[in-house]
């Protein structure tokens, strides 16, 4: 049979019948027909480029300089604006002309004060010049060098606190510092008061090991860290000479880190941009800390960054530079465009705020979005995304012949499917995955109770913050209060904390159990502070078989730090922690903080997650890994989605409606010459392989068969199964159904594999469904359906669209090419089911 069908498939050439069908069936990109901009000759383009490169104005940041300490140094960013409004960094080629003797220019371009007064700096570049006022005051006042504000940044910059040096878990050569200096108090104690070391020599500061080793006056395993005549040496020497003052931790704490420019846009690769970093402190002071800040590019093949904050773009693309200073992080997006002569923005209709934010990014990147997808493709796409099922053939016919204006017609269909009971089935699968509903964790009775709680919450359109509150504060019997299964699955306090932060905040805290996060702000202390919120929760056996009880423990409720055994008090990751009870159940306080509209992660995490379900990737990807070094591809878009969610009191269905009503969601997957390489800016749809349960149910509907599973009623859809134990090891697992062992979205696989191809080609699931004597084909043949109608019905059932004219002729020819009509019809359905047009949502 398989040989006959392969021959039939080749003979039908269904997939390659026409260019339009090829794109739909294979999921491959196909160029949209867009109105082409006027052609530009090479010489005209070059002439236009030269004209647009001419600098016509200068802008300087900051607009003025203020010095109040002799140790301060500040630099200027010089920006040139071209005739077309584009900007280019001129900082390194600009000439600074000083007036008077109140300031001096250092070799690396920084300015530092010499005496009090008022002056101006003249900036000359590209034949233009401008001036910046300079104010110098308070130099006569005493400004002691302190550990918190002055010394700690040096230790961080030269690498003393890195994971490869003394910031390692066990330190280096008997000397331990906190990783990246997150604990200045501990570091001060180790440097100044630790009896096992002699790092400070107050009698002769210059002979302190703290100075002798990094300058290699004494053998140092870390090598030379700074020179004897450097600013760093002078600062440390002054600090020791002044008696090693610690400083006021509140006044010296960095409240805000400002990075200029806020965003970097290069019109072509090869250009560069100097960055400027300014720290704002608790006492109102500010300081240029560009020299001491740490810079990291997340995509160095696109943009590399030097230790002094000088960014150079290497090729077209997008990158993010993470700027770190004293526990504060700022991400600066870097975009390098390519020269695109002839590009002209063509404005498509804007349906809502989503399109406004997407268009703003596309216009800046010189990317034209694809055209709207066809009605048939939209109908299948939105139905699969919202209810996990394709439209029935009659629904397709009705929708395609409806003369109502397209946008109105589509919006009505969206409202209709959002109200269908299948919506509950589909989204119960997604939340069942995230909440890890699995009978291996919660028992045979518990799995049905937990699923019913999830389904009821979806049917009621329960606000998302209420979901979180009911789960995280649940207690009592897991049978009577199924939400308590959250703690039956995450029994240990550490597991409950890791699950909560990743699921509801998109923050992965796992690695901080053993050490501070190597690149992010989260620390080992914070890991155990957050764990303390769950330390009073216990789980014990109930009266009934497999029943368990979640309760508040009366003893053994303390969390101890593994390093020194001290009791760790509960504390939020950020924000005010004053109202946290340190005894008893602390979950209510946690939930108030977690679900607050002011929490910068809670609504943002779920908005990003929902977006990924409809567009194929998150604005932040992976969706459950939100961190400074993994910035969003479109921050204004994510901020707008987050705001809509909080403005509508965490109504998830409302946000879904907005997303699928947007033009962005309804774009075709076929690309044009301006967006064919775009994969992250949502300029066109991304074909997505159907999730396992959706694929299984779509196969059932297309073939008209009802599958049967052990202990379940015949015809029960895969999206109604309670957990992955049903049908384990079969078709659903082959197509990536998650085992529900973790809350990571990565458990569900959307890849395409050889075993999947073999299952579709020659597997019993597909073969039995097509040949079902009670299925669609058998009924159509028994009803003596005309051949033309039969071809159309099979296309509508399998692909949710009528056949293209050439496809129709080929299908009709094949059906009439032999005596066994049922067999031929089965072959045709088999070929359609094995096409990517069936396997993918596009």
C-alpha cells in the first residue's frame, strides 16, 4: 500500500501544482507581490548616499558638565546629524578646545577639573563647532575615598571579584570575595579585618599587599591588574592612607544607572559608537563611571564592545550590549542595517496598537511587512490557535462566501471561537503543561480534579492574578482544593520557589542555589530569601487513598544559608520587604508582591508567553528566561501588551483577542524582498508545526474517525486528555507532547523529525484513520458523492481551503483513473495529510 501511495503522491504532484499552492503546502516562503519602489541607478544611489552622509549639525551629550570632586573625570559624546536626519558618532574624531586653565583633557578623552570656576569646551568636527558649559565647584571640600563608592568598583573592573579569581565559590589562594562584589560588607571584612591576611598596611600604605600584588611588586597569580602610575593605584593608596573608610552604604548606593545613547542604530556595518555610563547615587550625586563599568555583547558577531564601551558593528543584525556597574544593569539595543537602495515604506492598515509598535520597528529597520493572509488561511490559523481545531468544511464555505468587510468578518469569527467550549479544551492543555498536571505526581483521582480546576478557571475567564493567588496560597486536601496540587508537585521549598519564579516571573533562579548568577543581578542570598516564603509549607498523607494534605508547619520552618548556617529571612527579589511576617505562613505577602500591577515581571512574563503562542516566538525568547542579557526584540510592543493586560485586570482572553485581531497576526507567511530574512520582528507569519494534541485532533476531524484509548470514552479528543500518561509512547509523544516534568516551555517540542515523517507516511494511526469504515471517505463514497464534490470535500476537510484549479484537475484525474474510488480517495487524503500544509499552521 505504501508503494502505491508514494506513486500516487508523485503522480498527483499535489504540492507542486502551482506556485501559490507550493507555498501554502510546503510552508516555504514565497515572495508577495508588493508595489515595487522606483528603480535607482548605481550612480544615482551613490550620489544620494554621499549627500545623505554630510553632517549638517552637532549635538553633544551631556549638554553641560558639572564637577564637584578633584577625582572626577567626565567625557562627552559628540553626535553628528546628517541631511537625512540620521545620526553618527563623532566622539573620537572631534577636537576639544579648552578655554582657560580650570580643566584638563586626559589622553583617553576624559575631562577632569583643576580648579573651581566656570568655563566652556569648544567641540569641532566635520567643519562645524559647538560649545558645552562647564561648572566646577566644591573642590576645596573634603571628599574622602570610601570603599563602597570608590574602591569596590575598581576591584570589580580589574577582575578581583570575578568567578575566575577571588569571586570563585571557594576564593583563590585563601582569599575570598563576593562574586562581582554583590556583598560589599563581606568584601570589606575580608580585606580589612580578616586575621588570616595582611592585605592592608596602615603604617606604610604603599607596601600593602592590596597594592603590591596587582601591580606585581609581589608575585601575583592573577598577573598585572594595573600600573603604579595609574588612577586606580592612586585611588587605592588614598583610601588606605585615609584609614580605609567604608562609607555610607545608603548615600553611596547606585540608585540609577544611565547609559548614553539609550539605543544604537547604525545605517550600515562597520560604524562605531562610544557609550557613556553615568551612575546616580543615593545622596543625589552623579559620576561618569564609563571606565569602571563592564560591557558585554550578547551577539559579538554582530556588535563587539571594548572594555571602554566602544561598540563596533561587524555585520547586519541586532545585538544587545549589557552594561553592568555595582549591581545595576542596563541593556542597550544595537542595530546594524544594510544599505537598501530604493526602499520606500508602504503603510498597511493599522488595526490596533500592536501594529503601531511593530510598524515603528519595521520602518526603522527598513523592512516591509507582508500582505494580509487570505481568508482561508486566516480561518484555519486562528481556529487552530484559539481552539486547537480547524474549521469544519461547511464553516469554511460560509466564511469564504460571506460578503462582509474582511476585518469585520474576521473579528466576528474570533469572538465566535473564543466563546466555544473547545477553547477551554485547548487552553487546559497549555496550562496543564505549565502546572505539571500528571498522575505520576498527583494520582489517578488527583489528575482529573486538577484538570477540572484548570478547565473551570478558563471557562470562568478567571483573572490571571487570581490564578496565581489560588495556586500559591492553596492548602488543605488536594481532592477538595485541587489548586493545592501545586505544592503536592513542588513539595520542597526550593522547588516551589524555583517553579514560582520561572512560571510567574520568567526568572530562572536555579543556578543561584550554588552561586550568584554569573551575568545577572540575582544572588545566592536572594535564592534562599525567596525560598523562605515556602519554608513553612508541609505536605502529608490524607485519609483517602492518594489524597495528600497541604498544611502550615509549626516547626522546622527556618531556611539556613549553606555557607555559614545563618537563618535567612524572607525577602522579595526587589521592592520594599518591610511588611513580610517572619513567622508563620508568608505566602500571602509573597502573592501581594508577585501579582501587583507594579511588579515589572508578572504581567510582562505572561504577556510575552501568550504572544509566543500566536506568533511562534516570544518578544523575549525563550519566554521563561527574562533577564537583562536577553532583551526583548521590541520593548515598546511588550510594554504595550503588558499595559493592556494590567489595565484590564489580567484578563488573558482580552489580550488574546487583541493579538489575533491585529494586522500583525493576520499577515501572510509569504515574504517580500524586504522581509525575507527577518525572523524576529514579526514582519510576516512563521509557519508552525501543529502541537501534538492539535495535530491528532485535526487528523481525527479531517478523516472523520473517532479514536479510542484505554479507560476513556470513544471519540474523546486528545486536548481533553488529563495528562501525558494517556497514549504514552505513541503518536502524541512522537510529535512532541511534553512529559510535564518541569515548567519549562522547552519540554514541548515543535521540531520535525524522521520518526514523525515515517509515522505520517506508514504509521497505523494515519492509515487506520483514513481507512476507517465509519470515517469521512467511507461515508462520502457510500453517499455516491460526485467526484468533483469529493475532491473539494477532501481539501476542505484536510487543508481548510478549496483546491487550486490545477490541484482540482489533478485530484479529479486521479480519482477517475481507476475502478476503486474509495482506494483512490484514501490515497488523495493520505497525500494531503502528508503535506506540510496539513502539518503546519501557516
